[in-house]
C-alpha cells in the first residue's frame, strides 16, 4: 500500500518595513529624521543608514540600547543618569 507524503516548504516572506524616528538628544531646536528600513536590518548596517540619514561621515560615537542591552561604544562624557530613562 502506497502512502502519500505531504511536503512542507518554508516560504520566504519579505521583511516588514519599519519606520524609525531618530532624535538627537540634548539639542534645541530638536533635530530628528524619519527613515524606513527593512525589519531584517542588522545593527552594523543600521549604523551606516543612520550615518547617511544624518549626513555624517562616521566620526561619531554611537550606541544602540535595546531593552537592558547596550551595543556599541557609549559616550563616557554623558553619565547614564542623564538619559532619564530614554533610549535612542
């Protein structure tokens, strides 16, 4: 007796597009940009996107804060207490 097998294939769906608002802290007037990125973007590539978005050449320290985890080089001149619980 022959048995039939159902094959299961993974279907690759495109990553969602995320809209990010990037604010520079401690500046008046406020400086911010809105940028669209794929949801699958990795932090090193997001860093490059932010450089281009802000018109920078790459000489700025940067740090990504996601929940309780920090990625990158924090600016030692700005104490953690100055963040007031805000994340970039």
